[in-house]
């Protein structure tokens, strides 16, 4: 399971010209799921993201988590995080899990992140063509892959 986490002042998802969801200060999480991912990946990743100390404290040091600042989270499915580009210029998505595997894991990840945050999250729509808008704060962008957790 891969996640690209961006600290934002605001983010939103638009589908077919209509805004689906929006957040203020918090995290935009793009998440990609591969065939070998499971419950352990979800638990580890959601716990890690909820605890990331990437928001500034009163001294201007990144020392606070999204939960500690009362921030919001927007989760968007992103199978292209598993793109392979070793050969040629056309990415291969062979490592991305098919919908029958990825949809239930994506939904469980969203539920797990909501539990970690202690409040509901905003999401995109799995499989939809989405326009994602954001203002990256910092910029702060962090890449996490559960295959590299140890």
C-alpha cells in the first residue's frame, strides 16, 4: 500500500463539474493498493499517518500531528502510485490491485483513518475521473510504502 501525503491549507475533489468533497487545513492522502496488501498494511499505514508530526507548533517546528491540530483529511484512491516506468515511456499498472481487491481495502483504510482521527473523513469516488485541487502548505509532501516499513 502506498500513500502520498500532502499537508494542505485546503483541498477538494470535483467530479463531472460538481464538488464532491472539500477540506480546510489538514492532509490530502492519495492511496494506491496492490495485490499483496491486506489488513496489516491498513492498520500500520493509518496509524503512521495519524501520528505524523508535520504541522508546526508555536515555535515553528514540525512537531504536531493532524489529530493534535484538529485538522481534516481527504482520501483519494490513486492506482497510478503503482506505475512501473522501467521500460519505455508508457507506465504499466500491473502492480495495482483490481477493483475487487482494492475497493474493500480502500474502504477499510478510510474507516481506519477515521477511527485514528476520531472524526469522519472526506473522500473522492473510487474509480471516478476526478479533479483534485489543493494548496500544499510548505510544501510538505511525504511518500510512504508499507513494503518499506521495517
